[in-house]
């Protein structure tokens, strides 16, 4: 972020009240962003059906840059607000917000996450990445950063963030500059279309004012710091002025880069032209910029520039995270590993444990689970914690389709499906003693006569052998129909699940 020299003192002044930092070697190591959730999600399906709006994701609102040329100036600005209050345990250091224990030097970010964290699908390096430049504002919510849900550590809760105070042409100029800053990395920049909630991305709010956030002192932009090597992947940052260097710097802060010196560097406060991410070890700007002992990712920087070097190599770290911009031509693979088979039949009130098996050739993949009952979506949630396991209990009668959907940063979307038939206890068999042609039942347990399951379910009309010309329908077929159900049951029980790709 480019600032005048007289602004640096203002930004640095917020650190004067902090205690002296402990020596780097003495700080306790920890990693607040390498979260590892354990156990499955648990859902009582009777409760899901009663309050289904809580379990179905809101649609993604798409941007429209043409509004920048049509909205009056008064509609793009919010009324000035009093300085905000950061969440407990966070402090502002210029235009970086850090956890207090890091800013005071009592703890340091561990340079290596736990091996178990790196084994979780989507966390691997290198990964592909996405940046969404938000010029249209929107209502933000306070809380841990989650770009997909408009949640931000730095947000004023339920505050409507204003639209960018500039023209569409100005916005496009800024976009082009940010694209150039990131062009050597495996990162795409989106602005006309917001990514789906499934894929992890960093969101940059462009425009507004520092008073539209909860920071307490003026700044040209602000970002949550100390997410070393972008371990969280869903951060929200802010750029208040109309400088592309500010936008790129705040994005890079969210990926773990700290301030450096040098008028030609994006990560520098110093004014200059043609700024870029450095490809060599450059001196960190600590006491002059943030305050003594406040470099959040110091131990990570030392991996690339040497122990006690007090330097940072911007591109070396960013290349570790995102690699190079070669195309990703390979979609993820997804598999509902448990229960086995494409269709199962359960009694009312039963419990089923759904487990995911997902793999992609790059890190950064995301996934969600969608559940429909009798054709209506009742559960649609991204697995933000990357647990990969769901327990659905107390299943009412009906036909359920469970869809596991994964998405990568090249817009590859793949699915695997499971159909669950829950028969009511008093359901009567059809004339032939088998299920109806659709393989489904309504809430009362009576079969419909549509002749087909929902989209993604395996129907009873399918040939279990996979051979052409074999009609295995069970209705009105006499003895042949009576034999079809037990044979089909054996097929469901022993058929190996096929792995699906796009």
C-alpha cells in the first residue's frame, strides 16, 4: 500500500502501547489457522425437515460492474461512523490486524503445520487459488473469516458495505493491474462472477472507508495478518483507496506476507511506481511499520531467507502456496465411500453415516453435501471444516438423494450420488411383492406411479447386469417379477461403487 511519509507515523503509532516483544527464539509456537476438525457432522433429520431453511445455503449474489456507472454518488457512500472495536484478542498494527499474542511476541506461528493437517484433502501445496474483487459491496457479518458467507473478523456485523466509489472503467483498470501482479502464480482473479461457495477463495472489498470496518485507526486498507502460507484459504480483506498496490498488498497479507522495505515492492509502505512482488530476500519493515517484534510469519520467512535474516522473499513464499499458472485440466474425483452401493433401503427412524472420498491433483479443492427428500432440497452445506463425514439420524419415510459435489479452481464440478429408500412400517408391497417402478415412496409410504426415481437415483428399471435387452421391471411379471427383488438386493449389496468424474 502506497502511503505518504507523514502517514507512516500515524499507522505505526497504534503499536506504542504494546509491551516489549519477547525474543523470537523464546516465543511459544502455535498455529491458529491450521484447524483440524474431528468427527462427523450430526443431523437429526426430523429437525432438518422442521427447520430446513437453516440447512439450505442462500444463493450467491452475483456482481454487476455496470452499476458503478449508474448509481449516484450518494448511493455509493455510507455515513461516517465512529471508530470500531476489534474482536477480543485482536490488535491493529497499521493496516494489519493480528492476534494480540503474536503482536506482543508471546507466541509465534509455527513454520510447519502438523503433518495430519497437510494430509487433509484441499490443504496440500501447491494449490490453485482464486481472488474475488468485490466492487459491489454487500452486507457483511462479524466472525471468523469466511469469504463465501460474507463473514469477516474485521466486519461491522450486519453492516452494508458500500459500493466502490468510482466508474466501471476505473474498476477495470484496477483489476488489470491486480491480474498483472498475480500473473506468475496459479491464481485466477474474478470480478464479473463471484465463485460458488464450494471453492475456497480470498475476497477483497474494494472501496468504502476504514470506518466501514471495526478497526479503530485510519488506514488505506486492512487485512487479517498471520495466516502464514494461506492455511485458512477463505480470508476477507479491504482496500479503501484507489490503488492497485493496496489491493494486492492486502491480499498478500492474508496469505502470510509481512511488510518489507523498498519503493518498488508491493509489500512496502514506501511510495513508488511499477510495484511488484519481490523475487529476492528483502529487508522486513518491522519497527518502522508495525512495531517491535510484530512480524507475524517471521519463522516462515526464515525458511526462504535464512535463520535470523529478518528478510522476506515474496515470490518464493507465494510460489510455495500457489505454484505456477499452468492450466488445471484434471477434474477432482469424488466417491461416497460409505454406505457402499448406489442405493440402500432403511427402516423409518434409521441412522446412516455418509463418508466422502475426494482427491484432486492440486490443493484448494472444496466440496459440499446436498440432500433432497422426495425431490425437495432439505440440506445444502459446504464442508468448510473438511470433515468428510455426516451422520443423518431419525430418517422419516421417503426417498432421499444424497449428492457429494466437489469443485476446483478450474470450474470442474463433479458429483457422486446415493439414493436412500426409507419405507414406512405399514407400507404395502405392490402386486408382485416388489417396490414400485420408481423405487420411491412418499411420506405416507404409498408408492407413486411415475416409473422413475429422481435424477441421480438408480431406478428399479435398470438392468443390474449392465446388459442390453434385459427388462428387470417387477410389476405385473408373475414369477419373474417375484424373483427380481431378491436378485436386485444382492446387486445393491455387492456392487462396487463406480468412481465418477466430469
